[in-house]
């Protein structure tokens, strides 16, 4: 496993050297201008729903224009272990395709462009004070099956872009949780109890951590990771993901 990972890392570096970016749109494959950001054509950019001004200051989910307070109703009534979560785009069929292509069609180069989007969003949201980047881990068995952790490779690029240390070994998933999709919120919460552990507390203590994942849906997974990090002494845990859904209210 370790050997394969190292091999993939070399392969990524090699492909980065060979693969000229921004030639085709990562969504619809049309040829694009070299300077088009995120390797997404203007047409697809227009269709993606980028989250801008109007978003919850806690969970980062988009808010309606007419909504007057800065937290969504769910965050007004809940307590979380993380400091703040941010996302770049709304989770819909188009953003789902980006994630699906990376995760299941194994188009690893997409992770670079996701990292670019997340870095821009971090700047927009004035989040700079993180000391270490940690990806939401997969269970070893799941990672073996998928051959890589998408959050891990996105983290690697964010680390390079922001010149921040990436620690992808210290936070581990000890419980191979069943797929969350079909569970109720309460079942999801139970499913995640005791799912994560920190191996070396010293690497987390007194740190500001940026936790990375592809999607933020209920936020329960990210919150559970944040809980374990906070219990091990982390000062702030910021969460950054590519996509998030809207809360219905
Ligand atoms: Zn396109
Ligand atoms: Zn919220």
C-alpha cells in the first residue's frame, strides 16, 4: 500500500510536468483558452453555482438573498466543534460530476483544479491562519479499494499552493462506516461515533487546522473529525470543501 502511494506521488509529479493544464474543460471537454481559470470553460462556469457573498458564516452553506442574519437557521441552534466551514460551489448535478470524475473515474488531475478553487475561496473568506492541512481520512480498506483518498490529493495541492505542511497520517478513520446516504441524521451521527482517532496528539495540540474534504453535506463527518482534533488540543479547525448543499428553511 505504502509503496503504491509513493509510486502514485511520483506519477503525479511526473504527469504534472508533462501534462499542460487548461487545454480542455474538465466538465464538457471543449478546448479552452489557456488562461481560463480552473480549466473550466466560460459556459460551464456560468452553469456552476459559485457560492459568493451570501453564505452562512458558520457552515458555509448558501443563503437566500433576502435572508437577513449571517447564520443559517440550523447553525443558529447548533453547536459545532469546528470554527468555520467554507465551500466553493453548490452541490448539484454539475458539481457532482466533478467529484464523481475524480473519485470514481479516477481523473486525478481534477484534484489540482479543485485545490485552486478552494484556495481562492479561502482568500475570499480571509482564512489564512492555518498551520497544518489535514484531509478527512478514508478507512484503510476503503482507500485500498479506491486506490487513493480524493481529500488527500486535494490537500497535497492546497499544501503546495499555500506552502503549508500537509499531515495525512495523524488523523485516521478506525471504523469503516457504512455509506451514509440512506441513513437518517441520527443514524449518521451514531454511525460516526468513535470513527476517527488522532495518533500523535503533539502534532495537533495548539494548532490551527485546515480540514479538507470534497463535499460538505450534513457536516456530520467534518464535525466529528473536528471534535477529535479539538479534544486533542487543536485551537481552530477550519473546514474547506469543494461543494455543499443548501439548507431547506
Ligand atoms: Zn465546459
Ligand atoms: Zn449554517
